């Protein structure tokens, strides 16, 4: 029969072993984040001398934002695609064309002359922006 002291010691050992398992996971995550932080530094990020105010971890500034290597997921930051004019222009072209199409439908249904004028003004602005975008 297991006495209460033996049961308590068993639980303590089980908790300790479970804690070690978690420690291995945390250290693997920390190692991965440190590798990603180094990758960001190679892409132009800056390691900051001030520790994270929340956890005391190492901080990295990348593209104007500060990240902590301990508690923030750096995978999405490290794998983010760089923004370029062609990509933004293509997305903006899609949005403007969609707005022009929606506005044309609204204009056909609108009976109020003041609202028609607002819609035409919006369409004119969208069309003007479309013409200023760089061509593919």
C-alpha cells in the first residue's frame, strides 16, 4: 500500500519530469526564435540593447516594429514577403476596378440627382487613380 508521503513524492517527481519536458519545448522554441532573429538581422533588423519590458527577453526592431524573441512568433515576420510597387499597384488596381463596377451599378439604380453626383465624383476619382498607376 502506498502511503501519503510516498504518493506526494511520486506526484512531485511526475511534476518535475513533466516540467523538464516543457523546458525542452520552450528551449527549442527559444532557439528557433533566436535563429529567426539572426535571420532578421541579416535582412536589416536591429537588435536592441533594452530588454523586453514584459519578460526581459532580447528585442529586435524590424521595419519599424519591435519584436521580443521570447514571447512573439517571429516565423511570420521572417517569412513575410517584401512589399514592392508592382504588388501594391496590382492590388490597388483590383480594388479600384471593383469600386468602379459597384459604383456603376449604384449609379444605374439611383434616382436622386445629388446622390448621382456623389457617385459620379467617386467614379471619377477612382478612374483618375487608375490612370496614374504604373502599367503592368
